[in-house]
């Protein structure tokens, strides 16, 4: 019986540590982004659009990639369009379909943010090392998969 209790305590400690790290990282990231007029969700969308290059992404694809709802993506899209960080392009094959594409202003903003975030990343790597950081990412991904599948 003591083994199960210990196992439960380990799970609790793991969840607590991940939650604490997540809140702290989100808070720090939010503070870094605030000066640019973006929030974490907007930054994630810009990062996804940067990867997509000139092809752009549909709202559905962005929702899937960021694990946000379509409603959240729609609200953020409106904000990003207003700030001229993204533009919409109608698809030739389906005029009802629109893809979001990052603008040069969005790319410049993302580059400026990335410079700020590189300092945070380097501080983390200096503390735990690149290899351990990658192990942490891999472990969290595995645990997330197990929790989704169980």
C-alpha cells in the first residue's frame, strides 16, 4: 500500500512542478510580449504562420496546431489583422477559404520577440543544459500523450 501512496505522491509532485513551471513561464513570456502588443496566443499563431511561409494556414489548421478553439483563433485573427501582423488570402480553388499569412511587420515583430526570448532560453540552458532541456520537452510530450490516450 505504501508503494501506491508513494506513486501518487510522485504524480502529484510532477503535476505540481509542471504547473508551477508552466505558470511561471507563461507569466514571463507574457511580460516579454506585452511590450509588443501581443499575448502568448498571438505569438503562437505568428510562429505557426512563420513556419508555413507563403502558403499560410487556415483558421482550422491554426486551431489544431495551437490546440485553441476556432472561436479563440477568430478573436486573435481579428487582433492580428488590426495590428497588420497578418493578412488574409483567398484561395484560388475555393473563394470561401481564406488562409492567414504573416506580414513583414509580423515577421519583424516575431524577430524582435525571438531576440528577447533567446535570452530566457539561454538562461535556462545555462542552468540545466541543452540536452536536459530537450529531455524535459520529450518527457512532457510523452506524458501529455499518455494522458490524452488514457
